[in-house]
């Protein structure tokens, strides 16, 4: 005997059916149903085992960090990926690219291509490496568009004020006048057809220290991309940072910006993804005299250090423009910066200004906004406390050798 369930129009009834009355068709149907049930069970079990094995053998995400001193600061790279050997190879290749840029653009190394230009270009036009020529042409474009606020011929002023390999000093008026006579981006004459550079007077020199680091960061990021890296953070001494993608499980890299007065505190946080952050500050190199602070950030037009600004942070699409523009906005100031922010490629500029009551205050301006508008951005509110975010925190508090 067996029990079957029949569904009637008005109710559910259980009816006992004698086994001898079951037809062969019923028996075949029952066997088929039993086989199907077993097949479904084993299929589900197999799928569970496959999923479990897939998770067990899935490659783990690895983190690799490496640093190397180049261009007068520590370049640090953090990369994420599945293959540790490939991560090491990619990071090493990126740092090798930074060293290559240093050999090309350093004004400290006597055997660099730039040092050769500085020695010879006042005598006659000098044939220059195409990469260096194009880069200098780009720098001169920033000089023209910023009306001289950014100037790669500022080297004589840096030496007069003691910031070249030194901590600074007050020059005499005669020294300052002589240095100013050798400064001016218009004194650099490029012939891109012939690939040459010429200086229109003796004593002119090019100093790419304020922008070459950002270019080196961009070149290193390009190397990482060629090696298949999609998640990385690259820092040039903490003053120029590029965030490639985002760290695993997070929407962006979170960077902490140093307090311009108290280095152990944090002024603000910035979230970056495929963007660059460049910072220029008066606490990098400075000296104090008679209660006034004189920093290494020069206004090439006056020949004197900029006053009234503690530091400036700029968010851009790449490190090269960031390094140029943090100088442009530092020199131009907030009001001129409001008029210029849409002119340049910066999406956000943060000014840290002196304030009697709070030591400093933060003023933000962003592209595509008017002076009175507050742009919705990637920058958080002021956080005076200290929070350790590992790599980003350690590197951003090292505003050195810009």
C-alpha cells in the first residue's frame, strides 16, 4: 500500500490506493522522479564543492611597498595585486624611471642633460634631448599663462636667498638686484624645429626642481600601468602624490594633509582616485628674521619670498600640472586664484592662511564655481586630531626638498 496526494477542487484529500491496481505507467513515473531527485541532489552538491574550492584557491590580494631616494627625496610606492613577483618587478621598474628622469633633469648633478644646458646655453644654442625640450616648453607655457607666477629661471634667486643647498639667509639689495637681472622665463629661447635652447644672457639657468618631481611621478605611474597594476599609491617625498585606482575594498585612497603650523597634527583629508595631490608649503625650507618668516617659495616677479600664505594643496589629473599649479596659486594668492582656477586644470585648491585666533584657516576654491559658492568635493572638513593611516600619513608629513 502507498499514500498519494490528490488535489480536489474544494479540498485536499488523502486516499489509499491498492498497490495491485497501480499501472506500469505509474511505476515508470515513480522511477523517473526518483532518478531526477538524485541527479538534482548530486548536481547541487557538486556546485557547492566547486564554489568552495574556487574560494579556497582564489589568488589572494597582496600589498607591496618599496622606497628609494631619488631627486633629493624618498619616492615610495604601494601596489596591490595577486602576484608578489610581478608587483616587485613593476615597482622596481617605476623607480628606475624616476632615476632616469633625475639623470635627465637634475640641476644638482653635473652630468645631467639640464646641467649641460645651464653651462652652455648662454654661449650658443644647445641641442637638447627631445623629452627635456618638450618638458621645458610645457613649463614655459605655465609661465606665460600665469603671468610669471611660475618661472623655471628662478634659480639665481634661490641661491641669493640661500635656499640652494642651504637653509636660507637675507641677501643684500645689491645681491638681490643682480639675481633678478638673470631671472625671467622670457630669457629662455626655444627652437623646437632645431631642437635647441638658448639663453639671451650669461648667468641665466633653469631649475626644474619645482615641477620635475611631478613629471617623474607621472612617468612612474605610466610604467605601473604598462605592468598591469591597477591599484597603487606613489609619493614623491609626500609633496606630490598620485593615486592609481583605489585600494582593495575601498572607493578611494585617503590622504591626510599636514597641519601647516604643527607638523604632528592633520589639517584635512583628501580622497583620491586616479588623481594627483601636490602640496607646497612654507615649512619645507625657511628661516626667520626679526619675527618674519621667509620661505623658499619665491615670487619671481618681485624676487622675494611669498608672504601671507602657509601652504597650498592642489588636486589635479596629473603630477606635472599639480607641481606647477601649487606654485602658481601660492604666488598668486586666494583672490587671484579664484579668477584663475577655471583657467588651469586644477579641480580643487586649498589655501592654508595665517590667522591670529586659530593660527591658520583653510580656504577652498574649486573649478566651475563662483567666489561665493561651495563646491562639493573630495575634501573633508578640518580634523585637528591625529589619526594614523599608515603609508599616506607617514609620507605626507615629509614636506622636504621641494
